[in-house]
C-alpha cells in the first residue's frame, strides 16, 4: 500500500494540490484524539501559515528581486555616468575601463530581470516544474560576464604595463574612483543581502560581480596615487593584482551557480528535513529524501515508511502530516511529494521488487 501526496505550496499557502485541502488543517480524514489535540495546539501557535499572511511569498520574493535589480541599475547608471564625465575630461584609460565595468554590471540586470519575470509564469504541460530555473541560466550569464571583466582587466593592465602613459586631472580621477567604489560596494551588499534572503543564487552572483568592479575602482584610486607620486607603473601593477582578486571572486560565483545548476543543496537542510519527518506521528522511518532548488524555491520528494496495516486513508493522513512538518522545518520549501511505503512484514517480499530491473538500468 502506498500513498502519493503532492501539493503545490506558495508561501505555505495550503490547498493548491490534487486533493484540495483547505488549511488551517481541515482535512476530511479520520484522526486520532491525540492527532486532533496536536492540531488544535498547532492552530494556537503563531506560525507562517496564518490566514493573515495574504501575500504569496514566492511572488513577494520575485518582487523583491526585481526591485533590487532596478535599484541597482539606477545606482550603477548614475555612477557610470559620473565617471564617464571624468573620463572625457581626464582621458584616463584606467577610469575608462572602470566605467565600462560599471556599465556592464548594470546591464547584468537584464538577464536577471528576464529570469524573474519568467519565474513568475505558471507551469505548463511542457514546463511542468515552471520557469524558475531561468534564474540559473541568468547566473551562468553573470559568471561569464565576470570572466569577461577579469579578462578585460588583465588585458588593460598588461597593455598599460607595456605602454605606460601619464594620467591627467589626477584629483578628479581619484574622486571618480571613490565614487565608483562606493556605488559598486553599496550595490554589491544590497544584491547579496536580497539574493540570500530570497534564495536567488543568480542575484548573489550578480552582487559578487558588482564587488569586483568596486575593486577595480580602488585600483584606479591607487594608480592615481602612484601617478601623483610620479610612478607610472603603479597603474598596471595594481591592475594585475585586482585581476587576481576578480579571479577569486569569479571562482566563488562560478562554484555557487554550478552547485545550483547541479541541484546541490545544503546538507544541513536535508538533516533538518529528516529530523522533522521522524518526529511525525505514524512515520516509522525515512527512505529516499531529495531536495532541489527551482529558482529561489525548494521542492522536496520523500518516501516515508508507515505501518503496513493502516488504511489508505490513514496513510494519506500521515503523508499530509509529513508534508506539513517539512513546510515548517525547511525554509523556502513550497512543494513536497510524499510517498508512503508500508513497513514489510516478516517474510514479505519487497513491494518494489517489480521495479528492480528499472532501478538497475
């Protein structure tokens, strides 16, 4: 006997799935007195399922992501414009490179914005999981942009090393460098904070990219200081050092996006989910448990072992409780598929034996 229970939950808004449950927890199932007491106690405790929570957290997260993108675009646009004015006045090639970096960083909002918009679209019969993975594609584009920035910084540094040139209007260049660093660092902190809050690896990667451009701005400041002291080689040497720093940031961003594309999750989340499932009344053991990110939402698939003598209705009630426990225990989990397996009786064959040859293949 087995029971499959799969609901789509958005911000823990129950009642989106196959069986149309109306929460808080009015399941048309037979429950033991202890189970009813647990449900009543649960209803009296404040938690994230309260009906007063009107907003869908997934949509709210996407809205926060879009707001972060537009704010970042505005800040970096103003920063790049201010630097461009100084480039025209000073003719600084280093500052020109920094301005190009800031412009490119602002433009990374485009793939992320497209990804957030796509992520809000409903699932279809072709894209049955929805479009949340568009954020991962955007993350790849951002990593490639960071790589291009690193290559451009390296090329500029080598070119300046081979052909040193004086820098004009050094005070203006120094001020523009500070403006560039301040704008990029603010955007980096903002994007990383929002990205981690909504679980968007792409937005975090974009924040790291903004930080690389802030380092480039500091390189311009240091090179301006070296030029003021008459040391023209300061610009290319510092540029090479910043290229190395950008490469380190590129490694971190690439690793984070790679893990997300490969469906990696924090093992602590898996441990947390298992502990929550084992505390559910009626769950004897936890079998296969899988978690995956779809955009900035988590989805779970799990098999729980229940008493082989319970009815289908009782097994379904246990699956509902297991799903409910997961939604409370795992942050940003919005959907779960719970499969109830009967505990094998002594001498009883494995109920999955007919699937063995498929599993082996």
